[in-house]
């Protein structure tokens, strides 16, 4: 799979001159915690897109943040003994929740995997699904679609952001 990576694939708004001021206003309205979540999401999505460009696929992985230091959480072991992607994604979700419970110094957790959605036209669209959670902020999911262009190559589409009711930090779920 060949990807044409766009320089601004993390931005919810394309960097057009007319929108640049609006983007700056949105960034200043975000809390420091939300900006940190954006930074973590950008790092993970970037790694996911690099893996897809290199190998044509993506095995789910997570990232944790401790005071801004990012660490990857993924499968380690013999590839032949790896779980199918959907089973590993479930196990990884639980593993990240456990890390959040047992390590209070972890301030953010995130998870990245390939996901397929059906668009409004009924077409299947594959993309990178990212869940980002902060101890102090509601968790978010970001879907970055990989859209086929006229030449049959995949381009990174505009990210879709939405809140989730399945937090990585267990205490978020207990509060609701």
C-alpha cells in the first residue's frame, strides 16, 4: 500500500491562509491538558502511518506519557504467536487500563489500530483509529481516513474527532 502523506494530516482544519487565524484561536482555547493530548495523538498517528507506509499494515499499539515522556506499549514476542489484531486490540486496551490503574505517574494513555468504517455513500473506508485519554480530560477518539485518490493511491484524509464513553483510565468510567 502506497500512501501519500500530507504534511498537515493531524490538523482538523487545512492550513489555508483564511483558516490560520481560526486555528490559532482554537489552540488558545484548548487547555494545556488538551494540547498535550493532541501532541500524543500526533506522535502515535505519525508512527501508525509510518508503519502502514512501510509494511502495508498496522498491528495495534499504545503509547503512554509520563510528564511528557512518551513510551510505546506493544506486542513483544514471536510474531508467529501473536494474537489476531482484533484480539490483541482488546488485550492491549485492558493492558493500558491496568497501566493507568497501577502507575499514577502516567498522565496520558493512547491506543492506535487500523479500523474500517462505512461512509455516507456506503463505501468501506480504512483508516487509523486513535483513542487518547488524559487523567484530567474526557477521552477522545480520532479517526484518520486513508482515502483512495484517482490514481488508486491512498491519501490521508481529514481527521474525525469524537468523544468516547470507553475510557482508558478506569476512574473516568467510575465517575460517570
